[in-house]
């Protein structure tokens, strides 16, 4: 067989690795193996480029690989679990930016006026989607990293401004197809960058995880477009896999929040979110308890539900909560974890966090299963969660989370809220559940409070 045939076979092998990796990542039990298979497939794909006929400037490629490895490995190894969403947003933005640069570079190195119309369309698509993903991901990163407010950023006439930017981007894209010049391509790229940032600014609060998933699908589509530009079947397959899986995940998250994607992306325009940081709401006060009181309640319960939230991740308390669960089980208490699909700041955040502490997968109950069990649960221990248990999602039509399915922890006989303070959750709204008669607050850092609970349960 010719070298070209062998290269196509290796291409196919790498693509199969990507597909198997995606399959493996769909289940926590096979996620590690799936990740390794995907990494091996990528290693094969990179090596394939060096064997491609006509490839040159190997030194520059090697330097780029060394720089990327020097940045990527330490970041991936040492990033905290709480910062994984920011890392995903950042890496996603880099992928989108790279796809846009590839499309722009190929356009500049070719003879634009000799390109077929479909080739120019591929370039325009790659530049626009890649640039939107890049600038949008950077804004999402800034929101998650709290470099700027995580709430929607709005101003009068925002819809009109965004519409005009989009129209201008579309107009110059069409002009590029008719009159392909580098100046027009540059204008399209700049308008796409501006539109990406303007598109993301009014999205905030609990909608940011959905936004990251959507931007991830954008990056995949941009990579697929780059594959068409470079005549790379492997890039087309890899980009399509990312784009399709990101789109499906976005739809699943939208469904989990009980809202349409359009509502999530555009409902924040012009909204104003207010929240109370006091310990009272409408003249009511909360009930708090000591660690010893909560420990006695937990130790003599029959069934306890642990509801983890972002506060658990911030405190890095997953190992201590596992210790508490093991201690309760040794006393005959049935323990399960109630997992909301969008708990934390990205899909699967809580599952990965608890898997790191070797929590048995059988104890992780998804929302539908958990909601059917709260009515027979003695204590629901809410650790750093807020929006995913907030009854405003069912009772307050004006709330930014209205319509989002929640964990019905209020159906448990007792609810223990572990929080640092009465500050609202990521969506920026108060939680009426904290003021209910069956709810008790345990204030303090999640890890410290859980450590004290473990000691108190041992004494009880």
C-alpha cells in the first residue's frame, strides 16, 4: 500500500480513539480509561502530521508543542477542582481562537480570488465561530474567576446593539464571499470578537454552565470548519464530535433547568437581580444550631441525604463528607448523595468531586431518583448548595431560576443548611427555604464544620 493509504488508515484509527474516548467519558466508571484512549488518539494524530507529505518547518511545530505542554501539564495537574470550570472555559477559548487563526492563515496564504465560493464560506464560518467562541469564553472565564461580576451585564438598547453587530458581521461575511480581501477578512474577525463578548455579557448567574457547554460546541464546529479548510478528515471528525456532544449537553442542561436554550441566552437582557445578605427576609429570622445538636440529629436518624453544592467544592470538603458518611453508616444510618444536574459550575462537577473521595457510585442518586426519596428521609444535609434547592424555581415567576427543576429537600423531615453566611447563591437570589420551620442553619466553612461534625458524631 502507498504511504497515503497508510496515513488514511492511521487517520481512521485516531478518529476511532476519539469516538471510544467520548463513549468512555459518558460513565464515571470508564471515564479514566476513556480519557487515556482520547489522549493516545491525539498523540497519534499529532505524530501523523509529521509524516504528512509536504509538511515542513518541523522545528517551529516542535517548539509550539513544547510550549503547549509546558503550560498545559502543570495547569491540568495542579488546578483546584473549584477552578476546573474556569480552566475548561479558558482551554475552550484557546481552541476557538486557534481554529479562527487557522482559517485566517489559510485564507491569507492562498490566492483568495481563485478560491471557490464554498471554500470562502468555510473560511468565513471558521473565522466567525472560532472568534465568537474565543472572546465569549474569555468573558465566561472572567465571570467564573470573579474578575468581573458573575451577574448579567445589561444596558439600555442592548438587544439593538447586539443585533447591529451581528448584522454588520453577516454583511461583511457576505462581502468577503463576493470580494475576498484580507482587509474584509480582518473586519469579519474583529466584529466576531466583539459579538462574542457582547453575546456573553448579559448571561450570568446559574446560566453560565450552560453557556460554557454552548461555547464548547461552537469551538467544535470551528475546528470542523478548519478541517474542511485544511482538507483534514481527522479534524472534521474530531470537531464534529465535540460540536455534536456539546450541543447535546447544552440541550440536556437546558432541560435540567426547565428552560429553553433561547430563554437562557436571552432572558437576562434588561433584568435586574437583587438579593438580601441579611439574616432576615420580610421580617423573619432563621433558626441556627450548634455542631453538637446537628451531630445528635444525624447520628440517630434512619436515613440521611447529603446534597453537595459549589460550597463543598470551594472548601475542598469531599474527603471529610465521605468520612462523615462512613461514620453514619457504621451506626446503621442509610446515606445517599442527591446530585442535581447543574450543581457546581459545570456538568458532572459534583460527580467528579465525590469520585475523587472514592464515594461509591451507587450512593450518587440523580435528581429524579433523589426527589422520590426525600419524603422518607429524616435529614437532608445541604452543603454549600443554594440555587438547586431554592423553591423560588417553583413559586416565583419573576425569578431568574423560575422553571428550573430542583431537589425537593423541603420534603425531608429536617433540613440542615451548611453555609458560610446568608449570602445568596450563584444566581444572586434569596432562598426562602432557609426560613422554613423545618430548616436549621449551621454557619461556617464547610470543611471545618464537617470535621467538627465527625468528631461530634463520634462523641454521641
